[in-house]
């Protein structure tokens, strides 16, 4: 939120000290441009939140109970320098904390009342934003779980809150990060994008129209959707699933369903993966039936042995590459670095191990599905 960034800079200028603003759960909201840092401030900026031992230590200093600015002492064991904490409250509730490095205690107490007024404005903004985000999250839950009447009402409320029209097409983008989500309440708004919380580690962007560009780094992609300007280290490790475009907010449930499946596939890949529902091909079957049902339909005892026996690992890879290359002996031999005769010998071993004839289209289709879905269904494969 640009207003909060401005308040951070105003606080840093007033007190002439490096400043950070965190929400009540110690998630980083903003930081000033001064270069002086201690280990705790550096971690807060890089990791977007403080660790539990740091939070516990500061709570023990009475920051939650304080009605105004207070100094917190250094703690070398935790890498903490002395600092000034200015709580941001609204209606008596803690909404966040301004932190200003002040190891020599040079910030004059005469400036504390002005600092408190800045914190009061931040508390008001954070309180309003938090309530607004909570309402959006509840409407989203109605949208994906409610009966038709609840879905209609939730769509109407979300449209009013976001500026969407009721009948325009939208796309769900599901984002999972390696740690709990940053506070969406303090995130800048982007026209045509509505952010809501799916869970502690997953957020959803409901985007107007189609998401046509998913190239480049995941950081760049998320920034285009309105993630905070100051990039986060955990954004590099995020994984993204993009659902199908649906005709209206009332159809978000179907878009979310596709985004969940795309995210599931993205989680099987390297950090930073962006996967589209439209590109899943056979992996769309993961959304069509429960894992147990798919496993029961696909895997029999003979094929389970082929999949699980370490002695068949080389043959599995040969079959996978051969099928991925549409049964081309030339391309498969080149990819595996094999002489063609060696490849024919391996394919014959695959036939004997599985009972499947790779010259038969149905057998090839079946084995390709088994090898494609195996890693996603491991936990559901019958004993």
C-alpha cells in the first residue's frame, strides 16, 4: 500500500533513523531506504518476517502492552541492536509496529509524540485494510463453497469491491510460497486483480480476462499481478498455477479447480514454476477423479512391480523417453545416447516386464498414462 510506504519514509525522516513497518504478526510491510541494518532487520527485509524467537523476545519487552513509543534493549545473542518501537494501534488494538534502529539512544523523546501521530495513521489504515481483506476472504469462501444463492451474493459483493462487472470473464491464479503469506491487507491494489487468501501459504489472484503473459521469472509475473514492488526472496521460490478462463465471478469455483490442479503440477517442479491448466494435457485427469480411483483404474500388480522395482529404473526411463518422443527410435536413441540395436533390446525388455506391446497404440497410450501420472499418485497406489 503506497500510503504505508509513505508513512515509513515519513517516520524515518522525522526520527532520522532506519525504519521498518511490520504488521501485528511481524510480517514485513515496508522499509525505508537507509543502509544501516542489524541481523534482525536484514532478515526481516530479506525473509519478509521475523523468526519466532525474535518475536517472542520483543513481546517480552512489552511492545504489545505499550500505549506509545518505547525503547527495546540490545540482545547480542539474537543479533538485536537497540531500537525504538512505535506501536501502531487502531481502536485500542495493535495493528503493527514501526521499528527504528537506535543503538546509541539518540532519538530525542521530544519527537515521540509526532512519531505516535504517524503510527496512529498507520494503525487506522491497517485496521481498515485488514477488515476489508477479511470481508473479501469470506466472500471468496462463499463463492467456492456456497449454494447458488450464496455464490450469487458473494459474486455481487466481490464485484462491487473490485470494480469487476458480474458477467465479465476472469481467471484464477493460485500462488504457493515457501512460508505463510504476507499480509494481503497491506498489499498495493492493482486494477483488474483481486487478491484473496486460500490458506496460510496459498493466495489467489482473481484476474480480469485471460492471463496471456506467463513468461519470464515468477517474480516478474507476480509483480505484474500487483505483488509488492519490493521483491521478496520467497517470491523466487513461489510456484504458480493458472486456471482456465471462466465466464463470470459466479464460475470462479471451476477456475479455482483448474488452478489447484495446475499448482499441484507446479509443486512437482523446480521453485519458480508457472503451470497453466490449458497446458496440462493428460495431467488434467488429476482433476477428473480422486487419486484413489485413478490409481485403482491405472495400476495392476504386474505394472506396479515395473514401477516400484529399482531394477527396472533404467527400463522405465527408456520407456518414458521413447513414449515422450512419440515412439521415434531415432530421437530416443539420440536422447539416451544408445545404439539403435541397444534401444530395441531395451524396448523388448519393457515388453517382457509389462506385458505391453509398444507397437500397439492402446498399449502405448496406457503405459504413457501410467508413467505420466505415477509420481502424482504414489500415495494412492494400492498395496
